[in-house]
C-alpha cells in the first residue's frame, strides 16, 4: 500500500500498477496513520475506459484504449473524491494559479481555454505566479472559514501542478469573446455553473455535503465571469478585475504629528485606540481615503519609492491592510 497526502489528508492507496508510485511522485508520505484507504478494482478501471470513450465521442476526439496505469490513476482519484466531502473537501474541474500567495481558480467548459488563460498569467506575472493545478485541484474548507486550493498529481494533459496549498481569493468562469471584460457575479448567479464543474459523489449524503460546501464557497470567495480573447491583455484585465475594492471608513481621521501619522476613530466606529504610522504606512493609508485595490496601492508605493524592493512593498501593503481590517476600519 502506498500512502499519499492530498489536501492535508493521509490516504492509503492499494494500487495494482507498479507505475502508480511514479504517477503520484511528490505526494507520497511516510506518515504511519491514514485518514482513509481506497482501492480500485478491475471493474472500476473498466468504468474509466468507458467514461473516456464517452468524452472522446462528445469532444470528437480520437477513440483509443487508454493505458491500464492511467485508467487506474483515474479510478483511484474517483474513489478519493467520493470520500472527500466528509472532510470538508471536494474536487473541482478547473485551472488554478496563485499570485502573491492568493489562489485564483478558472473554470469553463472543456475547450474554452482555461489552460491558455492561466499560461498568460504565468507569462505576465513571472516568478510571482505559481501553477497550483491545471485540471483537477482540490478545495478544502479550513477551521478559520477560508477555502484553500491544493495541488494534486491529477493535473491534466500538460501535467502542470505544484504540491502546495494556497488560500482561495476568487473563482472565475471563462467564456470566449471578441474583447476582454470581467464582471462580478452573485452567489446565486454562479452556483449552478460551478456545480457543473464540481465532482458530484454517487452517495447522496456526500453529494449533499458537496453542495453545501460549494454554497459556502460562493459566499466567501470572489465570483466573476470573464469574457476574454487569447491576447496577453486578458491576464491583466482578469487579475485587476478580481482585486477587492476597499476604502477607509468615514469615521476614521488622520493627522500628521511630526514624522508620524496618527489615526483615530469617532465613537461610532467602536475603535477607541490610536494607530501610529511611519511615512510609508501613512502613504498607504492615504491611498485608502478613496476607493482602491491592493494592487493599485502597491503600484502607487512603487512609483513613490522607486528603489524599494517590490516584495517588501507588497509585504508592507498587506501588513497595513491587515492592521486596518483588524480594527474594522475598511469598507470592502
């Protein structure tokens, strides 16, 4: 039995193919305990062959006999996915990337261009961008109420994935269009389309858990629809469109006292303390006096402090925004 770790779950896999260990290389764990164990029978593997034939007919693809090891890998993932909802997790069909430590999940019907779009992100953002999974990432609800996106070795025909977990910032439904544009979606507008891209277990209780998890996700992550071309500009439009707009609440006021900025709130804000800031933090707070996004603030700081390392600027902006969120000083 091989033990792998997916979505922080320790899973025992009773494999038939000696190649399975190669296919899941990088996810094998030496931990003794397991959360659950799965196995795939020859009947399960034959089912995957049938499913692939159906997809080939649907997509007008070449009909063939897929390798046994590949079919076993699919069958095992199906078995794992059946168990995930009991642990607050589920499998999602999409391409997931992370930029600056936040995950963006793109989904669409097959052939729309999910992989092409996330490739544009990787080309545009360079080292800031990490490919989480290009086909079948896992999502898991954490105890703090956030969803995390996990890489897996089931990563599509391009085999693009990383064994990482990243907090989910937004989910975007892709459509092709003649120009690039992005609009926010309400949970009720996105739910059905996202459910179509979600693995739906055969067990009724697990299916209900999955549907409830997805409902929670739609209320905690940003939801968007992107109409896009294959032009590099599409990556910029989609990224900027998914940045949360924020503004300093009206009840907070700032004053410069020497080289320090002091911020206080009126009684109705519920904040009775003071926030003292150096020049850089003060500049960041000043940007928040009008509606803006985190990325726009970063660019403003970089323009003002031309020699400042970008990584440090991003960390400083995140720290100030985190402080303001902690005292409920932002409208978002």
